[in-house]
């Protein structure tokens, strides 16, 4: 009853909104103005007000509709599209509104996730401003670095080419393999050679290489791309192929030649010799990044050495000296400058990684201090950034708020799911019994049949069907009655007990799927039966995983509806739909 009452309250709220939209859209006798996307800004107004504080603007609705995939051909949206979209926007607004009042520290896991994500951003931000921005990247410095380090900017020799391949193996295993099954591999190789020479003559007569590769090449991966192989280095393909590809002038097409893969034609589109790359904008940017990276290491090391030297790190030696695997996660392990705390959360994992990194086998208190100092570097840098005022930079403030709000919304939606739910056995049994028709098949056999007058002719038709002739083609020719009804009469679809004579049904039941029975006699004559499909009754144990899945989905829906209803009930939501207009969408490709 609880789930039902919640659904009723939610339905009542939605019915009111839906009815209002129906009225506004003239579906109950009124006329409404329309607007296009370009007119949205001039027709904005508070469409919904939440707790007299948070407006949902009409432009939010219009823009979400305009950016949607609705009405691919364009046109006017109907009221249901407005209703569903507006309901989703109001829900998002309620979640965002409640998230703005959340204290994430009430959920240590979410707060930790927020902090880790913000820390990642803030450290990159500080590295950019304190390290990278301090490096002089004058163009003369970059050009000099490019010239002084040619090993970073040297191209390997490479070729871009198209190919066409015909092979003996391809003839034997291709779509026309039946034509070649009696030939030896030597004969097939000779045929492949002749075909490639014939195709070369077509190219000489004006045929386009790519079209021929698409139609005839047996290397289908490149054939589907008009023979395109893209750029490749030496030692990518076999020697015979590369000897031709790397020696052929750009723009020329080779004469036929043979490699272990078959007979080839190759067209070279581009050839890049090895050597120092030209200083293009892309190469200049690569050189700049390398120059920055190499110079940044020493600057960053000096910066952190000075910051750590001026820092104070207190260690919880009492806890660190014991069994660190049994220390609660929330216990402090180190405090940096009396500001930030490193706890025992995942400390054994970090210690194991650090031990491997420094190549030590034993663990002592000194090693733990070193590891915690290593982890403290991030906090020391962030504290320095805060003191320098970077925490108040608009970009940092905005990103921090964005990440915090993201996890605050997760906090608001926590109770919309019940991840630990497992349906009881009694509920599974009840569901099975109430939905028995889903699991006990009344018409389990999908069959086709042909009726004949004697069993010998029936055996003949069975042999014909087994040789590969379509069963319904035989029925079209031999089933009794007028031609226009024969196939329909032969194809019985799914049948159950009692729909056909018992002898027929038992024979069909024992014939495997795809099988064709020997003739079976009934009062109608001799039947040969083809079994297309079988469905089998399923016990409760067989369907248990599916029943559990269905019950979980139903429970998830009820939990979500309860959560959503509670969210709506906690707020005063006022709709002002009188000025709502119908939006005319352009076709999807013009939005």
C-alpha cells in the first residue's frame, strides 16, 4: 500500500502539470503562440519557482528541447514532450538545490572522493603557475632546443600506398570457391597472376585503381578502403612487397609482382624520407613541450626541497610501530604543518608500493617516515599555494565548487537506490506462481508440415528437403489445396497439445530443432514435419536469476519513486505555465 500511495501522490502532481500543459497547448480548446529557437531569449520568464527561491526558467525548457534528438525532421513538439522534459528539469533543480546545502563531511567516503579529485586539479594548477609559467619559452630557445636535439624530431622513412592483391588462397576460399575446388594451388596461382595482369591492363586503359581494389582485392581490410594502407615503415610487411613500395616513385603504379601473400599491384601516394622533420607549428609545439618538461624537473625539485625544508611533519610513531594492518582507517599517521592530516586509510598499500619503488625488502620506522614525507609533498605544495592566494583564483574557486557540488548531488541521491536489496525466497516463489504463464509454455513447438497420400512419397520429399531444398518451396509445390494457401497451411507456427493429432504432436516433440521427421500417419494422411523451434517449461530454479533480476528492478523502481516523491514533498513548487509557447524545431541536421 505504501508504494501505491506514493505513486498516487506523484501521479496527482504530474496530472496537474500535464493538464495545465494540455490546456496551454490548445488541446482543450485554447490557442497558443509559437516560437523558434532564435526567439527563446526574448520569451524567457520564471516557469517554475521552488520554495520562492530557485527559478526554473522557460529558456531552460526551450533550450533542452531545442538541443534534443526529438523530431528528427523538425516541426512542433507535442505536450507530452514538454511535460517529460519539464519534469526532468524540475527534478534536476531540486537535486541541485538540496546539494547546495549539503555538508559533505557527513559522508567521509564522498568527502574523500571530492578532496582527491580537487587535489588532482589543484596540484596541476599550481604546477602550471609555479613551475611551467616560470620557464622562459622564447622562440629562439625553442628553435635552439629543436636543433640541438634532432633525435626527438627525426622521421623514419615511411610510405603511404594503396594495394590490390589476388592470391591462390583467396581464390580457393573466396565467395566463388566452388569454381576452383578441383584446381591445384599451382594452377590457382597461375590464375591469380593472370587476373592481376588483366587488372593492370584495365588501369592502363583508364580504370581507377581504388575502384578495382574495392571490387577485386582479396585483402578485404584495405579493399574496403579502396586499397588504402595508410603510412607504414619498413619491416611492416614482407620484404618483396616493401622492396617495390619503397622504390616506386610517388604517383606511380607498379607492374604485377609476387610476394608470399599473392600477386600485387601497388600505388605509392607519398614517400617521406628519414631525417630531421621540418619545423612546422606541430613540431614547434612538440619541441616547446619537451623543453618545458626537461627544465621543469629541476625547478620543481628545487621548489619542493625548499618547501619541505620549511615544513614540520609530525608522525604518529606509536601507531606506526605496531601492526599497521589493524589500525583504524581514521587514525592519524602524520600531520603536516599542523594543517593537513594523513590517516591510515590505505596506508599498508601505499607503504607496499613505496617499498617496491625504492627497492627495499624490510620495513622499519624510518622507511615509514620517508613514505609519509613523500606523500606529504602534495599537501605542502597545496598549503604553499593557499598562502600565495591561488586558492582564491576564480578558476580554482569555480572548479572546487563544481567538484563539491557533483559529490553533493550524489549525497542527495544516495537514498534513491538500495544496492543491498536481495529478494527473499518466499517473494521469488510468489512471483513465479503469479507469473506462471511466462514460464510454462502452452504452445512449445514451432513447426511446418506437408501432407501426402503415401509414406514413400513422403520419404522422397524428406530426402529433397534434407538435400537443401527449402521446405516451404516443397510445400508450395506439393501441399494439398489451392496454390495461394499452401504455404500458409504448411506453416503452423507455434502449436500445443490438442491442436494437431496426438501422433503428429508426439513426432514433432521428439524431432530435434531443424530436423525433418519421417512420415507419420494421422487421419489426414502422412505428414513430414520440420521443427523450427522449441520452447521448454522452466522450473523456479531455472528462472531464479531472471526472477531475482525482475524483483530487483521492481524494488529499485519503488525505492526511486519513494525518494523522488519525498524530494518533491519537501519543497513548495509553483508552476506558471500561462505564457508557455510551443517551440518549433528545425530538422536535426540543422540544430
